[in-house]
């Protein structure tokens, strides 16, 4: 009886998995169709989101923030002085699991976690190669996990340091949201707001559920989805 029940459960799981795959494949096809006329863009994100968006659209990576993560405080530092940071060589530290490097000195030091690379050489090569592809059509996505007010203000004035076409911050703190550039994500706590790129059981990423990034990149007004 137990084996029979297990077979039924596995059969049902297989059906759900196939249904979810069809739904996600349909979503990807829709994204590619909707974005095919978008001009090229450089997307800076503090985690894997940039790479996932380029990949879903079937586009070349025109940003170095691919397959890595940077603490949001360091991410702001990077955006405030790209010329300085992109002139620095990455120096790597000993790491057991994946390459970890830093650029900049002293208070300007920025740490980069290359979670999806196997060697320091590969991580450095990809970072240096992609930073040469940056174009002037720049977009920025960032998370407010626990920013002090000063850094929120820095985000609001990033245009003083970088020619940004559009920027957005997602926050778990409803009081911070202005529904212009800072948006509250329902049902997210302080910890989960940094995990929006994780794969869900239905095959989607969390940000794909609440963020219509094609509309946002296309400079449309409505890009927050019902949650």
C-alpha cells in the first residue's frame, strides 16, 4: 500500500512539474517577445537578478554584475564611483566554496562574492570582460534590507554620480516606500528581501511575481504586479 501511495504522489508531482514548466516556458516566450524592441541597456543589480533578466530576454550581458553578489552598502559605493572601481584589479582572498574578491582600498573597499564561478581566474576574466561592455543606458535595482536613512538618501541622489536612466529599490519596510522609486514588497521580511532571485517550487523567481521588469525597462508607469 505504501509503495502504491508513493507511486501516486510521484505521478502527481510529475504532472505538476510539467504544468509549471509549460507555464514558465510560456512566460519566457512572452518576455522575449515583449522585450525584442527594447534598446540595449546596462543593468546593475547587487545579486544574480541582472544575469537572469538578460538570460530570460536572450540578450548579451552588458553589465559586470552577473553571477555574483555584493552587499547593498558596497553596491552603493560601487555605483557612486564606477570609474575608480572599474580601474581597480580584483584581489582575491582564500575561500573554500567560491571566489571572493575585493576592489578598492580602506573605506572604499568593496567585496564581491562570485558564487557561480569555480576559479578566481574565471571570475576575474568575466568581470573585466563585461565591465568593458557598459553602455550609457543604465538601470539600477537594489534591495533595502536594513539601510540607514543616509544611504536611502544616497540612493535617491545616485543620478549625481552616475547617468542613470531609471532606478528602483524594493523594501520590506512599508514606511520607506514612496511608490515612485522605492516599493514595498508584501509578505517579505528583512531576510527574505535579499532572496528574490531564488528559484520557487513553481519554476519562477520571486521577483518575476511582483516586478514587470520589461515594462520598467521600457519606461512605462505600471510595472509592479499584484502580489
